[in-house]
């Protein structure tokens, strides 16, 4: 029986705790199958809805294995699911720009299916489009987890993502 996303996140909480993570728990081996069995957009919408600030960043870094290959379309589905939750959007928009290199504020502005309230929120909270992509810290964090940032950004750009990061082909 498949676990609900809420139950899966609850079960994972003690293992994703920073001290537990430093203890060498292999989250991909332990939870990878359950995460893959869940709808990716629903799972990550649950992460963004449930956690904020440094806790959210920790979860996202711990779960890099689960999101690094997600398509731009999947990230748009996450965005759609979060559209009624400004607290979650406040975490999602910086993640999408900082780590994925996506100009998510532009994507919000240009997508006619996005509610006008979300467009106003994004424009107000992130008038310059969110944090700059690819800080040294974010690049090193992803590299330590086996992610080639340039390759990730090129793939997302190829999939039609409006990019904030400079992408070379």
C-alpha cells in the first residue's frame, strides 16, 4: 500500500534531521522507492508546504537525488499546487531561481493559467525575480551531491524553462 505524501514526510522527518543526516543515513536507499511511487509534484509541493527557511533548504539538499532529474513541466505542476499557499511560494521561488536557475517569476507572469493573485504576489515579493542563481554555496552543495549545475540548467532550458541563469549550449 502506497503511503500518503503527508505520512511519508512525517516518517522521513527524523532521518532528514541534520544530526541524523550527518550520521550517514542513505536517504535514497531508505526512501527512494517510496518517493518514486508518489506523484513527484505532489511530493515536492508537500515539502514546500510543510517546511520553511533552513529546514526547507536542508530537506531540499537531502532530497537532491529525488529532484535533480525532474522536468520543467513537473516544476510547473509543483508551482500550480502551491499557488494558494504564499508561505510555500516564498520558499519555492528562491529555490527555483537559486538552484534550478529558472526565472520562475517570469514563468509565473507569462503563464495564463496562473492565478492573478500569485502573479501580484511574485511581483511584489520578488520584484527583481528572486535571488541570483548559482551562488558559490549552491553550486558546491549540488556538486557535493553529484549534480552538474550547468548540465541541469541546460536540460531545463532545453525543456522550455525561462532561465535566469546563463546557459551555454
